[in-house]
């Protein structure tokens, strides 16, 4: 299982600007992804301006649900996404192109 850093664009003039990182696993109830989120939370404890969000499909791996979740997070303007992809071609065409467009603005 490989986590890819898909987007980590921080556009701020202050080191105290709020940074939101989302961990999106293949499912929410998998201990591997839960541990990844805990790692983010531990990092955030040392960096008070960092907030971590955890999400994924509820019970089973579903690339459509994962794409919807990613799009919702992009609409919330998260600064970074850590994603364990279920179907990379689907996610690129439905969600990750949007992330790239938002980054280039």
C-alpha cells in the first residue's frame, strides 16, 4: 500500500497560517489508514497550525466514493492530500485533475 503525496501546496505569507492535511484511505475502518492519520495528528501536535482530517469509504473499497470524498475535500480547500488510491485512472480523471487546476490558481 503506497501513499502518494498528491498535493501539498501552501500559499501563505505567515508560518502561522492554518494548514489542513487530509488522509484518504481506501476504507475508514482499516488500521493501516488509521495509523497514517495518527501519524498526521502526532505531527500536528508539534505544529499547532496543522490540522488533520481522516476520511475514506465506510466499509469497503469503492473508487467512486473515494473520488467523491476527494472532491468534497478539495471544495473545502484542504492544503494537502495523502491518498491510498483504489483506481488511479478513475481518480485522475474525476478528482486529481481538479486538484492540479486548483493548485495552479
